């Protein structure tokens, strides 16, 4: 992928900020268990949040590829901080397209500036990959909807200021067509949160959101009633490509550190890099990361061109985390006994990227999407030949 001069300049700004302000506190941020709001506001001031969002809401109206450039630069320093632009782009696009102008004008400038963090509340305790199988209910009561139920495995559950919440407004057996989406301020009475004790991504935090007779104005509904799931879920093709870049950027950081290590560390009278058994696995990692990176930017460029990219996005979400796990694991091993230490960042990066092998769609679900896209095309071609 060849970037424009403007995109390269933006990339340099993002990389410099990531190196100076994000990378130094990467491991300390995990201990703190949260993302510093001052840091988030600094990102917003530099235009590193929601670059793709409309200018009338504070964004730059930049292409999806530019959002990918920011994602990769930030995630290289800390995959967890990269959740901020990821959720801003995913949720921001949903809000910009499906919220009323007044509601979008209330929240999007705050998200873009870093004054507010957003979450997406879809998954429920029994749902998992069956995302449309929702129990959380939204009952109409005058000019409000009353929400009751639980959302589970939600990133930023206890840090977000606002959440896009999917709830069932139709009959229990209405499937995806009975699901609506709402933009819900997290300080609304009746909302409580919990945090899970996860293996990684502790700075982001994952947990449950509980809704107990939570009254949400009907004007906060996104898209038409019963069509929230169908219309809003289209945004996930976008976030899956960004997640692919998020993961491989973290792996690239471990690779770069490992190349430095093997060129400086002597063994048997020569630098480790001279031994093929050491250098070849790292070279393979470079190749795999380069391939996934190209796939992700290709997918984003398809989106910018208005072309179909559902299968491509699913490939990004499947290959990105898997490749990152494999590469970071090899980097950890390359550092020998010291790599096994909690003092080096490889163990944290490995734990962080593993979470994205599950969250936002497992590899099995992504492969199912690819198979359906391809099988559908084959079926159409067969009918046309006949």
C-alpha cells in the first residue's frame, strides 16, 4: 500500500506521539488497570481519534486507510491505547450514520476530542458468537424505552461514558429483526458495571453492564426499531480490518526488539543473528506480518472505494490475531530465559493479542463468513451459467 504525502505526514505525527507519550508507560499502564484520560485528550487534540468521522462533528473526514495508519502507529506502542481510536471509529461511524443530528452533535465531538470514551454493548452471557440471540429487553413506555438485562464481555465497560446498546424490542423469537440499538449515557440511573479478571488487556478492562429499569429516550434509538442489528452490524467489516492492524502492529514491536537483541547478543563467538535457526523464524514473522498488513490496508481501500469487503474483513480479523500470537511467541522464545521474564514486554503483548482471537468474532466465525461469501458467489455463478 502506497500512502499519500498527507498520510505519511499524519503517520509521522502518530508515530512520534506514540513513541514519546504512549510507549514509555506500556507496562505500567497494565498495573494501573486503566487508560489515562489526560493521554486520551492529548490524542484528541492531535486529531488521532476519529480521523475518519465527518468534519461537522470534529473529525477530519479522512479515508479509512488513514484511520488504519493511526491504528497501526498507536498499537505499535500499546495495543490497549489503540482501543480508543478503534472504538471511536467503529462507534462513531454508527452514530454518524444512524443517530439523529442532535444526538450525534452531542456525543461525537466529545469522542473525537478525547473527552468521552465509548463502548459497544452487544454480547450477552448466553450469546457469545450467536450475537443476535439477545435477551436484554427494551420496552416502550411513552417517550422512553426501559432497558432490563445484562451485557457481558464488554471492553471499556467501567471506563466508557457512553455505550451503543443492542436490545430486543421485538418478540423473543423475532431473531435479528427484533433487535434495536440505542445510544446510552453510562451515568443513566439503573446502570451498574463489573470488571473481569482477564489474562490480558487489563488497561482496557472487560466486564458486564447491568441494566435495571434504565430509561432511555426514544430519540436515542439508532436506526429504525427492529433494524438496529441488521444496519449497525455492517460497521464490523470496518473494525475487523482495524483490529488486524492493531494486532500485527504489536507483533511488529516485538519483532523489532528481537532483531536488535539478536544482532547485539553474542553466542559461540558470533552475533545470534548469524545463526539461521535464530534469524529465519524472525524473517518468517516479517513476511507474515507484511502479508497481513497488506490485506488489512487492501480491505480498508475497498471500503473507501465503496466496494464489497465483508470476506476480506473477516480474513483480517482471523489472520491478524493469529499471526500476532505466533510471531510474539517466537520473539519471546528468541530472548531465551529472559524472554520468559515478566520484565520484558513480549509476555504482555502475547496476552493482549490473544484476547482478540476471541473478542469481536472468533476465527471460526470469521472462516464461516468467508465460506458463506464465497459459496454464495459460486451459487450465483452456477445459476447464471444455467
